[in-house]
C-alpha cells in the first residue's frame, strides 16, 4: 500500500528474555481502581463500573530513558500501575508503568466537564518497563514507587477493585481490545508531584523494574 506520508515509527517495548520487541497499539487506562486512591481523589471507593481513558502510543517512555518535564503544567504527578500487555490470544505479559498526569490540567478539565486528554495524553505520559511474558492472571504482587530513594506509593495489586479478567471483559465490550494493546490498571494511594531532577523508580515484584530521570 502506498502512503502519502512516510510511515511514522511505531512505539515498541523490550520483552524480557527475548530479542523481539512488543509493538504498542492502544493504551487503555483504568481510573480509580484502588479504594485508597479513590478516597484521596475525593471519590467514593464503592465498586462502581470501571471507567477508562486512552493514551496515544507516542506517550510511551521506555525504561532508563530521560523524561522531559511537559509544558503547560506545574503539577506533574506519578501514578504507579501494573500494566497488562495483550497478545494474539489474550494476556501476553505484564510490566510496571507510570500513568503520568498533569494534575492541574486534569483538575481544570474535571471542573469544566471537559475531556481529560490535556491532563493524561502527552509525550512521555506513559513510562513502561520491559514486558515479562506471563499469560496467567496476576492476582497478587507488591507494587511500589520511589522518588530519589524515598518510597511514595506502596501497595499490592490484590487491592484492585476491578480485577484483570473483569477489566479485559469490559474493555472488549466497550472498545476493540486486541494484540499490542496495553492496559494501565490503576494506582494505589500516594500519588504526588514529580520535579525536574527527580529520579523515579517503579516496581511490581517479579517484573522488570522501571526507572527514569526528569529533565527540563
Ligand atoms: Mn492512573
């Protein structure tokens, strides 16, 4: 097929133990999937149907790559999340990711009942570690985020309100979930600001870790 423009390079992520890379298609994110985070954001932790937003593939930032502090914000927040990577036949594997958020722009969008894109979808908004192949459902694993060596978020993926199979079912019905898609499954409590010069370390036990430094 001839294209009027050169094809734009795809976003890919390394796969642990493999020379092959994972091609990133859609990036789905679950909102308020841990009760303690729902409370800290002023929400009701009762089990409401999960809600979703989408980040573009250009938001991906691989492990150990420099993060550029985005424009139009003075309140960039971290949200450490377990990431599910979808393959041809369901779950391909898992990674640790950070749902970076321009909290001031997200708050403005909420106040004005506008879409969340400016708060959630920007270059380097989706740092993600290498993908660990594992087709089974991951029910239990400590999840943590540190800034400059100080722990800011600490939880366990067993605290998720909506579990992985339920999220996959709902995404499959609402959208067209398919191979190459990533799902950021929500964050535990402790979200907060990231500043220029900070080093961020994110982990989910059993998965390759994720680190990045923030530059101006
Ligand atoms: Mn999030």
